[in-house]
């Protein structure tokens, strides 16, 4: 059962990975309450991406449970998870490049009841003005920032209970990162639960309510985002390295 | 010089195009080259022949030629049944053979399995119907002049029109409907399609059914214009793949353009170099495109 209220995503001692006997996520538990922004932090290889992929149905789960609103969705196939209210925007290849912006949205709208489809597409175009201007452009021709916005819009279109984003700031300029995170704050105000994987710890902790730090596929730390940002020992362990990582990634991209 | 080869080329291109649409869809969505696609054409033609024969025996006049055309409504009705049957054959093959191999990740075993299926199906058809050519009709048709010294029979004109309609239909389905968008999504990125709510297994089944039905249509047309024989589909396999790859795997307009290039190329070769060079055209096109632009003419952005 959900820990507290509706819209809660509960991950209970989850074990997941691609090879049998080689778990990447090794017993992680977390809770995201309705309307909360929860950020997953941790060094590379900690299992953050695999965790959200497992919740979305893309990485095989071998043990543990995932519940949404108290309903067990652990073993649903990915498309059924989407239907039950789990939306996911992967880090890379998160839009259909060979399809127009509007076709990306129409595709996602197909799991909604027919009477709601046009309305939700209009809502997304109203929320993401850039996309409305480029509705007939192939998604592959969008800029990096617009592509990320389309990935978020595509995921958000199905009116999900929980929106999971894998590194939405990767490869974006600081100004665009700010745009993405202010959009997330706006989405949260509508009652959508957001689970965020981020390397850009500083920007993520600024908008998040709570954070989980993972290492080697296990829970290492959890707490309020503000506490985590202020705690020097945690900062030295994970965030210091990550802050450097952000600068390096900027150079690389 | 006669320009008649243009008519022959466009006709051949239309036939190849119908088959190539199925190839390009299954290739891009299932991610392997299905060598048994040629046998879908053959199966469809023989199934139509059988059903049309049965209809002709049960219903008087069903075999009577319609207007200027060489066949009666028995063949037309039979081809619709046969399209459903060929779709069923493709689904059965997927269920019994390819489904088991799909998740093992070794594309090459799937390709080899399809090659085996191709040989087995061809041998079965040959066993059942012998290798002697069969015909939907023995009627002779007079080609009517189209102007500029070009001629075509009423059958040929009807087939061109029907092919154009089927191609436009498939194109509209892919671009305007939810199923079509889902097919394009699966072909580009199956994982993202899954999290976007697409039931990928269902889309794969629909792709097989569509590819099978179109292959049957192409087989019936080939049977009408030339003849029905157990190797008819297999002999068309190379032009089908040449057309699909030339057009860019996954692109329906590309497959049609590629097919017209191959068809016209073959006809021009027969006209100017001699019919012994005809079979070399598809090879030449395939080699050239793989060297110069391996993604095909209508490559999609990434």
C-alpha cells in the first residue's frame, strides 16, 4: 500500500539489471509523494538510470515491488505502465526524430480516451510555446533544448501520476537548464509527482523537495533537498565530484 | 527506338513496389531481412488460384471475364480471401519461428531462419502444385494504344491504378493514423515506443499482416501479367530488396521510387543491352547504393 496519500510512487527493495545474477540496482527503496519533486543523485554507475528504467518497464526487475497509488505495477509491461500513469523521458533518444513535433504528441495521445486526445495536445502546445511554433518540424531538426522540452511534453501529455526524467539537463547550456527546471516546478504545481535523475546536483536540489543518494546500486542517503545541499560531508562525498563533473561535461559537449 | 519499354518498366516497378513496401516495413520494424517475403507472393498467387477455381466451380459465371479485363470477379474475390490467408501465414510464421528468436538478439539467426522458411514454403508449394506454370486465365488481351506509340492491356492499366491506390492507402495509414504512427515509432525506437504506451508486440503482428497482404496483392498481379510458378516470388526477392534499400529502409515512398528505378532500369536494360542483362540490374543498383549512399535515397534524420 502507498505510504501516504494518492499519487505516491513506492519502490520497495527493488533488484533490477539486464543480466541474471548481476543486479545493477540492488535493493533500493524510495517514496515519492504526490506533487513532490524527488531527485536521485549518485556517482556514475550507481544505478540511478537503471532504477527509473526498471520502474518504467525497460529494465527487468528480479525482486522487490513498485506500487503506484497503492496498485502493484511491478510486472506490468512498459506500455501498460504508461497507461497506468508512469511517464518516462529517457536521457538520450527521447523523441522520435523522424516524426514531426505534432506526430510525436499525437503518438503519445493514443493511449488516452479519444475525447481527451486533442485537448491534451492543445494543453501541451499551450504550455510549450516553442513547440507550438515548430509543430510541423521533424523532431530530429529541433535544437537540444527544444528536443528536451518535446521529450517532457511527450511524457507529460498522458497526464501521468508520476513523471520520471533521466538527466533532463544533460548537454544543455546553463540558461536552458534553468528553463527545464523552472518548467519542472510549473509541472509539479499541477500535482504531478516528479522523479528526477540528475548529475547537475546543484540545479536539481534547488527545485527538489527531497533527494536520495545511491551508490553501487544501494541507498546511501536520503533527506530534504535543502539539508543535502548544505551538508558538507555529503557534498564532499558526492556533490563536490559532481559539481566538477558538470563543468567537464560542459566542455565535452 | 520504341518507348514501349517505359510502360513495361513502370509496370514492373509497380509490382516490385507493392512487394517492396512489405519488405521495407518488416525490415525496419522487425529489424531483419525476411527472405521468406518472396514466398508470401507465391503463396498469395496460388491461394488466389485455388479459391478462384473453387468459386468458379460453385457459382456459375464467376469465372466470366469482366468487361475489357481478362478475369472475372472470382479472381477478385479470391484475391481478397487470399490476402487474409497470406497475412495469416505471415503471422503463423512469426508465431512459430521468429518470436522465439526475437529476444535472443542474434539477428543473423533470424535471417537464416527466414531463409529456411523460404526454402520450405517453396518446396511445399512446388510439391502441391508441381513446377508447371499456372494461369488465372487463358484469355488473350489486345493492348490498347495510349498515344506516343505506347500500348498497354486493360489488365495492365487496372493493375497500375490498383497499385497506386494501395500505395497511397498505405502511405496515408502510416502518416495519418494512430497505428501508422505507432509503426513508425517502433521502427525508429522500440524502447521509447514502449514507454510512450505502444504495445510493440501488437504492432509487430499488424506489420506482418500488412506485409503479407500486400505481398499477396503483388503475387496476384504478377500471376496475372506473367504466370504463376513456385519460383515467382523467390526470383523477385533481389529486386524487392534493391528497391527497399535504394529508397531507404522504412520509407514507403522510398520503396516505391526505388521500385520504379529498378523496374525502369530492368526494362531499359532489356531494350538497349539485351534481356540476358536484366537480372544484373537489381544487383548493380544494390551495389551502387550501398557504396554511395548506404542509408538510401529517403534516409530519415536521427
